[in-house]
């Protein structure tokens, strides 16, 4: 009798175990993605690294699937990545929660949902480093690191596949990289070469090379990363003619370094810096505490970033687009040159005035011709040391007034005062 009960119990346990295994293996990510040609590279990497088996062994998941173009770009940027590192990157795309687009759009605009990933189960992540934040933006849904200042942003493009409450596959426009991944797996980028290839940033690029600041920026890539705000050529053209040239070498270095932060900050990192003062690379070069700082305004609703600084166009500079994003380097295009308040005494100089006409020095008063007509009118005709006096039947008199000319020049310079204009 006891043996029959034991056999019955064993049978029940086997059935329960089979049920659990079937429940947790109710999907096959490889077979799912095989029906979508846009994800063949992602699907192949999941299989090669063994992450596909980890996905199939779990339930209630959301897969953030980069397109073939995004995956090929990632592979090109990381040609020597190890299989273990590649597996961690892929695990970072597997959310341990069933999340739909509706779940995010139901949030208040600007709010986000923090979700753990399969990468957080490896034991190789710090606090929050294995999590992602999914934002409800005004016009798009964004995905970034939970560690905000290190975040790179991806956009959720569309829903690819849904098995309700079991697995959801969402397409994203670029790969996500775990915190610290790039510093350990990517060589430093050539900043000036990137800007030359992009075009439209010639002035900034030339200044970087002429002053040697490009070498400083390259070194910072090997530390905590670097964020560079690059003014367009049109932004430099808006400055007063000759304004840059009036700065000495050290001032030019400070100006260029004022356009960079000594750490990697993506768009989402800037968004969350709203209202705070951030030190720049120039801050570390100046002896005055808290000098050369930038104030950032981030609008989480419109997902836009504004920098507060003295500029030719006004007190605000808009971050227009991301030029390059390859942690530890990120570069943004801005629509005006950032002028630090520490340079206010320089920016108020206004345009370079035209040179005053040279006046030959005169040690003695020039000879004077006086005729009857000019005497009666109280006027004199001076003899120029360069050319003979002009005579006429009446009179033609010219008076040299060097003092008055100098005063007028000073007034003209004063009236030309403006901020960088």
C-alpha cells in the first residue's frame, strides 16, 4: 500500500514538473524571430551566445530587438568583442517583465518605468546597472539605463510579436550597452576626423587642432568619458568678425573646453540634469572655484535640452541633434557658440573697429597762409606737409582735428558694445 502511495506521489510530482517546464517553455525565441527577416543578426547572436536558451527557460518577458542595421553597426564598432561580453549585451535587451507599448503610453508624459533585465541576474552588475528605464516621451517611447548619467537612448519603433502575458517582442532603433561596457571594449575615437567627415563644423575642428585641445579631449575618453557640444559653422559666423582672433591662446583653450563635460552624458543624462550647474573641462583648467560652469534645462516632455549661456543669439543654446554616440564619447550639435560669463569683459568689446587714418607727427605748427578773404571770415588755410594747399578765387580751407577724430573713434567703439556682436 505504501509503495502504491509512493508511486502515485512520484507520478504527481513528475506531472507537476512537466507542467512547469511546459509553462516556462511555452515559447521559442529562435522560432519567433525566424519569421521576421529584419532581426536575423540579433537572432543569430542569441543562438551563438546561448542567450536564446536562457530566454526560452523563462516566462513573462519583453525582448528589445535591434534591427539588422543596428546590430551590424554594433558589431562594426566592437569587432573584437568576446562571446561572454556579447552575451551580457544581449541579456541587457531581455526585460524580466511583460511590458507593452500601452503600458508606457498610459504613463504621464515624461514619466518612466524601471524594469530589471536578464543581465541583472548574472551577479556582475552594481546597483541599478542591470535595469533600464522606459520613458513616455511626447512623441516617442525611449529606453535608457537606470543609471541616468551613463545612459544611451534607444527608441521603441514598433511591436513585432506578442504572446499575451508570456512574451512580447519590441523593435528598437539601436543597441543598448550595459554601464561600463564601452570603456572596456572600444578604442578612443578620433574626434576631429569624425567632425571632418560629418561636415558643417569646420571652424570648431580647426580651433581644436590649432590649440591642441583635441589632444586633451582624446585623453578624457580614456577616463570618465567626454561630452562635447559642437557649434555649427553658422554659429561661429554669427560672432563678430575677429572676435575669436582677439582671444589669446589660453583664452581660446578655455573657450573650447567650455564646450565639453569631463564625463559621458547622453541626452537622458542631460534631461535629468535639469536646473543644475555642471562643471566643464574649462572648470578644471581655471584656478577660480566653480568657474566656467554650464546650466542645463531639460524638458522631459518634448525631450529637448537647452544650455543657459551668454551667446550672440540670446541666453539659451539648443541641443539640436546627436552627432556621435559611442560611449565614452558623445557629441551634440548646438546652434550657437557658448560664451562663458567669465569672458563678459571680452565679449563686450564688439566688432573690431576699422583702423583710424594715420596722421603724420608734427613737431612744429605748420606754416599758415592768410589772405584778405580768409582773414575777414576768421578762417585759416593750413599747409599740408604732404600736399600743397588748395587755392581758389574765393577760399578752400581744411582744418586737421586729430583730437576730435580720436574722440569720435572712442564713441563709435562704445556704441558698438554688445555680447559677441
